[in-house]
C-alpha cells in the first residue's frame, strides 16, 4: 500500500486554534426557477424540506457534491475545538468582484449541511475580515468571499498569501481539485503557516497513487472524452504500467486518422493525430495492450434528434460522424473490465448527454459498477455520467478533481500538495 508522505490534519494539534482551510467549493450554481439546470444531477436523494434557498444574486447550488466532500475535515476541526476559516474559488471572476460568483449560496448550503451557522465574509482579506476571523469561538465557521475576486490569487502573489496566512494559526489544504495550481490560497499561503493535508486531499492522493503504484492486476484503464491532448500524458504513463488501455470517445478518431482510416465528419483533434500516432508506436514495444473501437454508432449531427446508423467497422462515411462506440466494442470493453483487478476510468465513450449516443458509456458504467476489482473514476464528465446513470455509489473512489487527478496520474507533482509539511 502506498503511503501518504504529508502531514495530515488528523495529527495536528488544533484545539483552541484558528484554522484556515482551503476547500474546493467550485460548484455549479443555478437560478432556482430553472428546474432542469444543465449539469445538475437529480436531487431525488435530498429531503425536499431542506432544498437550498437562493443566495444574494438569486442563485443556488445545483450540485453540492464538493461541499459534502469537504465536510469530514470541517467536522473534525469543529469537534476538536478549532475555529474554521474557509477559503475557496468559484468560477473564473478574473481578479474582479462578480456578484454572480459570490460564495453566498455556497455558505447557505454549507450551513444546512453542517447544521450550524456559517458567517459569510463580505471580502477575502482586510481588517474587517481579520476581526471576523478573530471573533470566532471554538467550532465557529467563517466562509471568505471568492478568493479569485483577488487578482493576486492566480498570480500566487506573496502579499495575498501573507494576508491569508494572517487569518489563521494553522493552514489545511483540502482542495484536491485545485491542488495542481500554484495559487496564493493553495501554495503561497502554505509557506507561512504550519501546513497540513485535509482528509479529502489525503484520500484522493492515496487512492489515485495506489492505482499507479500498487494496483491489483490486471490494471485496465478506460479513456475517452473529447481530446487526446488532454490525456496523452496519462496514456504514456499507463503504457508503462497498465495491462490494457481501452480507448473510446472522440479521441479515438485521432487514432483512426493516424492509421489512415476515414473519419467522415467526426470530431478530430488535429493536434491529437500526431500524439495518437506516437502512442500507437510506443504501444508496439510495450507490454500494455492498447485497444481501439471495432464498431461505432454514427449520427448526422451532434443532436439527440439526428438520424443514426450503426456502423459495421470503424470507417465513418462523409456526411456522418462517430458519436459513440458500438455494441461489439462496448461488450469487449465490459469483458476486460469484468476480469480486471483494478479499473481506472476517465472520459465518456461517446456523446452520452444525447440519449441515442449514451449506450456505450452506459455499458461501461454498468460494467464498472458491477466489477469485482477496485474501481476509480476521475474527470468531471465521467463522474457526471456515473451520476446520471444512478451508479455513483457503486464505484470505490470518485475523484473530485478532474485536472488534478489527471496530473497526479501522469506522475506530475501537485504544487498544493508539495507545499505541505512532510509527515
Ligand atoms: P472528462 O470530463 O470525463 O475528462 P472530457 O471533458 O474529456 O471528459 O470529454 C467529455 C465530452 O466529450 C462530452 O461532452 C462528450 O459529449 C464528448 N464526446 C465524447 N465522445 C464524443 C464523440 N464521439 N463525438 C463528440 N463528442 C464526444
Ligand atoms: Mg470534461
């Protein structure tokens, strides 16, 4: 079992201290009247009596998965008599105050989930905010405004890092989804205070590292989604480690194009064609089997009402685009998943948002849900697909970090993790 090399909040002496916690509350917001917000999962598991109320700009949290994921760390700190100052980014306000990206609706949802009051700071830093932070009693919680309202956040500005450090005695990073960014609240601040890993960040790193370092065999990696260039680092790494890599999604067309196969009007990332050719060549001398689709589901255009056709083979004629893997491919991939000791999945097999092209992704999701091996999911859209199919609770680990999980799997160091004190 791979060990986590950083100091954990579990081992920190926090009683009576003020703890600045970087969380990843970058959640989708929605107008309460929009009954089916895009990307909003079914809220059927939610008690209707506790439905979120709209925040200042009339917005509410559409999916609170990331807030829930941070609760164990917040609760641990409160239980041990610490006061908690929470800081997160939300969207991309680009260094300016944007009322639509206020943390207010997040704070309201957090208070409901905690069953405790959450004070909401009107800004990120400043004298008033320091007074609010100092005024917290044991178990008290203060949520700062969106840290990206400050220009210095993404620039990792030392002044902002110092000002943030002034709000706590101890720093905890629980924002795995932002750990691949060297920003003031994820990296800079960690150099000014004793810096510990939160429970979520620790678990994310441990689960994902275990896939790379100590997987039960066979190790099967399922990769899909839009672009090869997003995932070429992961392909290269796992050609060295995995037993099989199963390719689906639009990225397979970069592979087919590099093999001279007709791709019709399919989405082909030009930059990906060369990368795909290199990966195919590398696979020749690797013990890892790189599997590509053997059949496809075609459509005339990217919409749910379009004419469809089940292609025999993988040639895509002019006037058609490949929008899903076909049933033979899905069955072969499902079999590989069923016999695996470890399965890592990142990226949907097709345009799963459109019902006629969801079958391939659904088959893979179901195979993963019933797989006897260890199953790990990363990537925003694959996790959304698993939730859409109601199978999210059947997976061993669902990563909350898209980009961060990919970088960790590629073998890159995450600045937000590196800056923490060693265990
Ligand atoms: P993840 O967030 O899981 O890493 P990506 O963001 O890389 O996944 O890709 C997800 C997107 O890829 C989805 O919006 C899906 O519609 C799209 N996609 C998958 N297969 C195809 C395809 N064959 N043609 C067009 N788009 C596709
Ligand atoms: Mg995505």
